[in-house]
C-alpha cells in the first residue's frame, strides 16, 4: 500500500457530528483526492422514523456537496437486498438496500453481484457521464484484486483502444479520426465510433474541430481493489 493511504476506524454518525468530522479531516489533509466510507450503515443516523426517501436524499446530498466543495472523489460502500425487490424487472438498482433516494443522488453507481463461495461476479455500472455497462470479473485471492474477464470481441475493442491511445501519445497533438485511422490501419468508421466512447470514458479529450488528444491513462487498469460490500456509490 502507498505511504499516503490512511485509515481511521472511528467516525461519528451523520447526526452526531460526522459531517463536521469529515470536513475537518479533509481540511487537515488537503492533498487527499479519494475518500472511501465503509459502510454507509455505520455512518447514517440510527433508525428513528425508518429509512425514508427524504432522509436518504438529504444524507447523500450532504456527502455529494462535501465531495464537490473539497474537489475529491467520495465512494460510499453499501449493501444490496438479501431478497430481490418486487416488480424490479431485473433492474440492478432495485437491488440496492434502501429507497431510491440513495441511487437518485449519486453520480455513479456500481453494483457487484456474486454468488457466495464463487470467484466470478457481475459488475453493473451506471453514471451520469459514463452510461451503462456490465462486466464479468473474477476475484484473485492471491493478489486480492478483481480481474476483468473480456470476451473475444471486447478484447479486440480493447486492442483498438490501445492503438488509438498509443498513436495519440506518440504524436502528442490533437488529431482527427481520419488521421488516426490512416496511421493505425484501423477502419475510419470504427475509429470515429470508438473515439466517442473513449471521450465519454475520459481516456481522450476532444479539442476544436473534432480533434482528440490522449489523457493520462495510467489509472486505467484491468485490476481494481476488492470492495468490501456489494454496492459502491461514487460522488
């Protein structure tokens, strides 16, 4: 683990000074860019009038505002329902424990579904800026990481993405899809379609007149740290 990975095992609940404690901690650590709150159930107010929509919207709204004010990513670990929600129609968001106040506020939601004792899981992701996707991932007990299992078609798309990123990194200047296609040997229509998805994902940025340049891609990896619970909500 990096030296600047910090843990704290004590935090007041939301209605007992928890928000102020979080804000003070962030003020004391101005270089912090990511906070993981594990779990929401240990931070939310003790049950009084139930877990209503208004209460959960207010709680998540305050956490979102804190993340925006401090310029950080705030990931909240939560749980899914033990039984499937009635009339859910298979929507993964209906499996999130609590009201729609939780999923309605978050900018991005990841739902991890894994049968007990199984290493392979399904990761559903949705967000305001990312669209929706579902990936098959497998847990590696030796490294304690999740590894993406890619289908052949997905693998090919990943190779195409990397070719585009490699070329943009080499030219180090805004470049249009036609020039990218010509230099990489990829079909123009494929480049034009794929690069729009890459822009939405944040791996490239669009400049004037439909030209693109690569962003920092070191953070994009097929491995991610194991979450402790079934649902992560990112603000």
